[in-house]
C-alpha cells in the first residue's frame, strides 16, 4: 500500500545560511545586491582616480598638472578628450579662462567634497545615534532634555547655521585644513533627523522580549543598548546616515556656491561651479564635469546605503520569482515539492 506523506524541508534561505557567521551572511547579502555592488565599485573607482591623479598628504599624483597651476590655453580651452579613437590629450576636461587644468581641479574637488561628506556623516551619525539611543531607552527627564535640545537645533535652518560656522572656520582656521573643520562644524548640527529616527526605533525595541530576557540575565543598560537593541536598529541607522552623507555633499556644494564653504586657494565641486558660473554659455564643460561627479557620488552613496540596509536587516527579504515558482511547481506528477510517496 502506497500513501503520500508530506516531508517538511528546510527553506532554501536557511539552508544557504547554515554554518555562516553573521559577517558572512551580511557580506553574502550585500554581494547579491547588484545595484549596491556596482555603486560600490564605481565609488571606489572615483576615489582611486581622484587620489591617484591629484596626490594626497603631500604625495604627488600621476597627473602632470596641479589644480592651481596656470598654463597656456590649448585648443582654446576646450576639452581634448576623445572617445573614438580614445585619447586624453593635453587637457581632457578643458581649461578655465586662466588656463588652469579642469581635470586637476575636478579631482581636487572630489577629494575635498568626499572628505567633508565623510566627516559630516561620521560626526553627525555618532551624535545622532547616541542622543536617539539614550533618549529612547531611558525616557523620562533625560528624554525630555535631549529632545528639547534637538527641537532647538531643528528650528534653526541648517544652511544658515552651516554658513555661519563656515565663516568662523574661514576666519580662525588655517587655509589648508579649513574644509575639514567645515565638515566637523556642520556635523555638530546635522544629527537631528537621525536622533529622532533612532529614538523612535529604540522606543519600539525596548519593549521586546529579548530586552526583557537580557535584563533578567543581569545585563547592564550599556550592554542592552549596544549589544541587543542597536544591532536591531542598524538598518534604520545605515539608511539615515547614507542619506545624510549624500545630502552633506549637496550642502557643501550649496555653501561653496554662495561663497560660504570651501575658500580659495582650495577648491571643491561646489566652488568650481560657483567660480565658473559666468562662463556657462561660453565654456559649459566647466559645469559638466563637477556636476557629473556630484550626481555620481550621491547616487552611489544612496545605492550603497540601500544595499547595506538590506544586508544588515534580516526583515528585508528580496523576492525571487524563480525560487517561488520552483517551490510551488509539482514534482514529476507526484504532488507538491517536498512530498514523496512512502510504502506502508
């Protein structure tokens, strides 16, 4: 006598994760996100190009011109880059009206803008996570004080506060390190949105069963915050930080455009656009290259943030139509997948 009994099989997703550490699982999820992986590679290529061509920390780059070097105009200042046949020429991105090489200026602008972006993201992210975590976990008077401080900072327009801090940095800080202090000052006030998001996440997670279990086990408040709750909120934090970093490069661009960001003789992507705004109709390439790099960097950061969010957050599951179809398809006429005939 033959009957059909259903044999439970482990889901394919769990089978793939068996024997893997948390870091390996995160890395595998991220590597499976095509858009995030392409964005990471493109962003790294932009950084390698900028720092290898322009040099860094006093080391010279492979490009023969510097960003503040004045040269004779070649080809009327037009870009000498050719795609068919490929040739860089003397000045691939062209020259400004003073003869300065636009490629060298753009690479220097990428270095400064990315450095400012990272400083703002790290400083603002750290302050926002600490303020949001402490206020959401302890609540009471601590939450009231921290949230009122957050409300005060939110009321002041960020671009105005950043412009004032940028002017103070230009007045008191040496020219060579002004951009980095600008990023530091802006990061000190660019944490409010993240603090509110982290607080809301902590208010929800602090009532979960695993937090009660940690308390019963004798875990301290610091251990509960950093070892139990914070890893479960990492998805929200990563998305918010990456969005703030892409917004930071736009903020730095805006400040430099209105003359309150990076000051001469240094340059950033925003200051390059500001310096050459009068030449838009005569030398439009002076806008193309800084603008292209600004858009590319912002898109890369956003896609990388989405990929990290999906990789760290176990609740984010990617639907695969092929696997879903295979799971519901009949197995050679013997019933649904996972069933097999057994003899009694």
